[in-house]
């Protein structure tokens, strides 16, 4: 995109075939929420045909690149930036190299937003969740601000199926984070991120900011497009 007045074209690329595991209506509901969160962008959503049913382990995360590699080769034709739909940010560097467009990891974007809003943050995750969060945080350079990762007692499938049942447990676990010293919370599972109104409910209940990493990632994707506007990018799709 070279025209600063044009709307950036952002693809929200799901890391798992959500249309199969949760239904096409869930994908469309998320698409509507994404467009409401980024009204200045043209946001598309894609649910892959292959890939893990959910990203709950390192093995699941490793399956994302093979599932998306072929599609990534064509992203630059229709999209200015891509946001990967997983807090674990699987394969973002490899997919950026293949596609030649900015590929944003929303987990990193969300945690960087947290350190702008407070001094110490905790992450609320689904159960089970992939290992290695502290190592990722160390790589970003914000380990000194990290308090804890706390699971909310529900799997991705559970949270997608009936999130309201889990709301009391989510609030309870979030209180634990605040008691541990966190003054900002980050939603570490996208089943949580797409529960309507959840950040506001938690923030009002606990008195601390709650970061939705999907929104943080969307804004980072918009910024990445603007930063590179007018600049040529090498075609790395054949690399």
C-alpha cells in the first residue's frame, strides 16, 4: 500500500480450522468483531482447511507453518499485512519471509501494549496452553515486567462452546494475578479475546486495565502498513 489515504488491507489468519471445530457462524461473528475493532481498515478473515484443532501445545504450534505455507505465498496479492490468530504467535517470522508482507504476532503486540499501560502484567491463558511463554517474554525484553501466567481452567474448545459458564472462574483467576502484583492483565487465549465485553467486565471488577491482544495486533498491523508505505519490499515468496 503506497497511498496513505487508502484503508490498509489486513488479513486475520486463523491458525486452526475454526469453521470446522466451532462452526462457520463463529468465524463470521469474529469477523464482525474484528471489523468493529478496526474500522479504518479492510479486515478479512480466513479459516484454514488444515492445521491443529487448537493451539494447546508446542506440537500444535509447529503444525501451523506447514498448514499456512502455501496460502502465505499469495498473501501479498490481496493483503498489506497479516495478523496470526493465536496468542502463541506461531511461525510469524517464517510466514513473513514467505509472504513478503508484515506478519504480526498478536501475543507480542498485546504484551508490549501491557508494558505501556502499567509496570507489571500477568497473562490469563486457556488450559492447556503451549509452554515457553517466559522464554518468549525474555526474547522480547520485558521479563522484568512479567508477573505470572495463570490458566482459567477451561480449554479452547470449552471457552468457545460456552464462555459464560467459565466467567466466574476467569474473574477468580484474574484476581489471583492482581494479588500477585499485576497492574495490567493480558488475555492469553483468543477464545477469551472474542468473549463480548470480557475486557471491560474484568477491568471494572478488578480495577486494572485488561489488554485484548487481538485489538493490539490489529493496531500493530495498521501501523506496520503505514510505516512501510511507499517503500519497496523484496519479494521473498520464493525464498
